[in-house]
């Protein structure tokens, strides 16, 4: 199906209000999820709703929790999300960082105990639009691991996102936002729902053999996802686990910690004011010139042009804002079931969509 941004946002807002959230919280979560779909990250969009509703029902997600600063050392802050919606807590924690960095030039914020933070690039863009550089290390816990370490076959970590953003005055910031696994788990879920294969060199089966069948992540005997870029992606995933998890969250994927079939994110975020270095005009000039230099490359066979990080998302948003957001039938069926579990009637769902 195709659905407009406005209609989908209103539907998701009403869904989370029915599930127990305030209008303000529900709207913020809805806007974040729908924007992820608009930007082509269906893995982090409305397809996550069934997981959210399930965790609301069992108490693993607190519908109206907000960020709380539990430690303040000036340029170092620790924020507890109290298992609230990550979209709300993450936004609030970033706002805290942006206010503090004006005084300190650089700030490190640990964010712990959040339900799924969603698209990490959203917080990076929040910093970039305000004129700041940001770096984000995130780990994912609360459930069984899905990603094998380089050279191994058993699952030991999860998709552990990394994000880095550079501002550009008057333009969209440059946004690197990626899973450290070869592919985001949500993208595997989308392929599984659509009955499609995933790219090669993404998954292995239970014997450690490469496979393109996404069902190995959902049906026994289970396989595993691998890291992107072999040992390099694996190394970055470890750093996300240790900095986002061990340092900021004090909770890593090792088996001594709880695994209750939920989603918990911890994030270590650095926000930097370019003005602290003094040469901010030259910085922006170099960023612009380097971006132009990269784009001037002759496209390789199979490519229409060279892009910088963040541009594919901008292109997707422009296209989907006009033509609508595609949602496959299986994902939509799961969303409708979740909406009913949240408290919306069939007539209400039909009227809203």
C-alpha cells in the first residue's frame, strides 16, 4: 500500500494515544517513525510498531517517561531514559547537550535505559541543524544477540549503530548513520515480510555458511548477521558496545545481563561546537569544497552520480513526500493487529487510514 505522510502520522499518533501515551509523546514518536520511512529507512519506521505495542503491554516500555539528568559534571552528563520511548528521551537528551555545549564547547552525554531510539541520524541532524558536530555510539540489548563477531559463527552482539554528523550552514548536514552489522536487522525483517532475499555476505546459517535467506534470523535453526567490512566493522561494533553500553549504559550484550525480549538502547553522544576551534568560516568552506570535490568524481558503471552521506535520505524524502510511503502487506497486517491490541477499533483504523 501507499499512504501519505500526514495520514500515516495521524494514524500512528492515535495508535499510541490509545495505547496510553499523551498526545505530545504520541505525536513525537509518530513523527520520528514516519520520517524514518520518508527517508528510506523502513527498518526504523512504522514497521517497529508491533514491537513497541508488545513492550507497552508487558511494561517494558513506559509510555510517558522522560529524560532525567542523573549526573552533571559540566561538560559530562548522564541521562536516564527510565525505559521511555527512545524517540522522546533521545530528543530531550540531545536538547540538553545542545544547551550545555554553548557554554563548554564540547559535551559528552551518556544516555541509558531507553526503549528503541529509532533512527540515530535524527539526533545527529538535530545537532547539525543547530550548527554542531556530533558523534554517537549506540548499543542494543534487552534481547538475544543477533550478530556474530568477525571470525565466529555464534551471535554475540547486535546491530550497534554509529552516527557522525557535520553541519553545513543553509544546507542539510552531512549525515553518516549506519548499523555496524552488514545490514540493519530491521532491513532483514522487511525482506522477510516481503518474501525477498537479502544481499550476499550479510547472513550466515546455523552452520556458518553464507545465505541470502532472511528466515534464518526468525526460524530455527537460527543463523546470524555478520559485521560490515569484516574486521573493521566488527571493531567499530565492539567500540559501540563498550562506549555506548559498558560506559554510558553499564549494560552490554554479555549473558550476565537481562534478556527479556525487549529493546533497550544506550548511547554515548559527543557534541562539538566548531567555533571552539576559532576557524569556523574556513571549516565550513573546506566542508563545502570537499563535498563538491567528491561529487565531481566521474560516476562508476552502474551509478548515476556520486553522493555524500545523507543525500540518499534526502532524495527518498523528496520522492516519498510526493508519491506516498510504501508499506508491504505483511508489515501493514502486523501494524493493524498492533493497533487493535493498542485499543483502536476496526472502524477507527479504517477511518484513519
